[in-house]
C-alpha cells in the first residue's frame, strides 16, 4: 500500500458535550453528575479487559464520549442555531447493549476491512484467504470477529486526546499478518473531532479502517434524516450487485439519484425507480471522491430544523453514504429508551473502496511489512 501522510488540518466550529439523559444543555453541575452516572453504565470487564467511557473536553467546554469497547463514539453533542446542545449520534445507554447480536455497529471503529468483501475471499501473493461470513454470503466490516467487538487498550493523553491501540494477531478473522493498530481521537480547541488511523504489519495483508457513526443532525431519536440537505463532492460511484458487492465499474452520477454535487434533500430521490436504490433499499453506496487531500470537505450535511452543519474532510478516496435503511425502530433500546426508526440516521464512512482486493482497477488496500497505513478523517460541525 502506498504510504499516506497528512498534516494537521484547519477546522471549523464544533461544540461537543456529553449528556445521555437529555439533549438539552444543563448547568455544569448537572452535566458533571450525568457524566459520572452514565459512565458507570459503560464500566465492565470483557475477556479480562477493563471497559471504560472516556470523555474529551476542550477549553470551550465541548466534549465527546468514547468507549474503548469497539472504539465507539457514544455521544456527540453540538450547539444548534439557538445554541442548544443536541446529541447527533445514535447509540446505547450501556456497554452490554453494544454486544447484542445484530447490533448495527453504532459509532464503531471498523476493521480490519471496512465495508464488504465478496464471498469473504481474496487472493494475496498467490494465496487465497477465506474470511468469516457475516452478511449473507459476504464479509462485512471485518467479519464476526471484527474490531468493533474488541476491547482496545486506551490511553488518555490529555483532556482533548484519546489513543486506542489493538494488536490483531496473524489469522484473526481469517486475515494474514500481525497487525498493530493505533487510532487517535482528538477534540481540538476550535471544535473539530479528528480521527487518525495508523497501522503496521509483519506480513502482507489488507487494511481498510473507518468509523461507523450514525448521525441525525435533528438530534438522535428524531424520526427522519430525509429532510437533511446533502452535498457529496463526487462525479462517480461504485454500483453494486444484489448483495451490495461492487461490480467493478465506476458509474457517473450525472443524471441519476446519486448526484449530490449540488445540495439536495436526502429524501428527494431516494424512492426513485432505480435498480441501485432497490438493491440498497435506499442509499448504501461508495462514492468516488473528487478531492481527498485532507483539506477540502468531501461532504457537507445540513439540518434545516436545527441549523447544524456537518462537514467531512478525509485523506481517503471513497465515502460510503448509508441512509439508515436497515434501522427498524422495533426496540426501544436507544439512549434514554428511544427507538431508532427506518432512515432515522445516516452514515458517512470514509474508506478505500469495498471489495477492492478483488478489483485491480480499485486503489490497493494491501499493506506490506515496512510500510505504514496512515489516514485521517475530520468531522466538523458549525451552524
């Protein structure tokens, strides 16, 4: 894999604070009490390792909470147009809920390979590897033994920076090579959440790391994201087959429901009679980014209800836009007993392309000994 280097990025306004029982701001004393109480719900021991909730806070009082179980972004509060704090990510009230079967990767750190690999197979250096199948006949987000279910070693470097590390042994989930991974979450004083990924290996392998935060800029638990305005800087996307594996083609977005070069509502064309929308039950596709220099926003989302704006900046060549098509709202197990109904959140997963190991025309995801996998993604909020 080609080495990727990045510089510190300039960021727009982001204000984060932690509160699990309410989306409204409270006094400092009340907020501190809620943090303490809810932190206990995330304290546990799994496989002999301690699970904790970590809070990052900047000089402006903004904060974000992250669990070292799966590197999950548990809560993210930002100010709306009236300066009221709104929790904009979906999640659960306890670490136990994140461990249930079928949990949709809320806020998770994804690896070794984000997104799908067709039939869970790929060939590297003349050898075929079979991965765990956890999405019908395919492998999704690393397999059943993916990074989303691991307890990461955590080190809070200061009040604004959390470092998570994990060693994935040779053969884990079917992947070759011992992979050393380090992920750093940084909350800057100008209010941006930056996620930096670094990995090295002792044997040729494939790597594709991302974060699976589910966003609703109206506030988590709101019924829909179809009223959000979305822009994606992409002239093409990777169409999929009926099992959501890329065909290998790069399809122009012009004249299709996938053209978000100009801002439009997510719901404007989501019900169009398009085979690709039928396969994904909505949007669940990788966009080929025009610019991914780590400086220019690749996507911008705005809630007309709250005025909150999310901008995504990345060094990755692809962006998976998922419109929450498989959320059902069947269980009231979200934060504060909320249910998360159909299309009540969206994901913008920065990545290399799905199934890239099986498509030579896609950017390589191979990492070799002596190389360093290094990517960066920033989520910026403004109003």
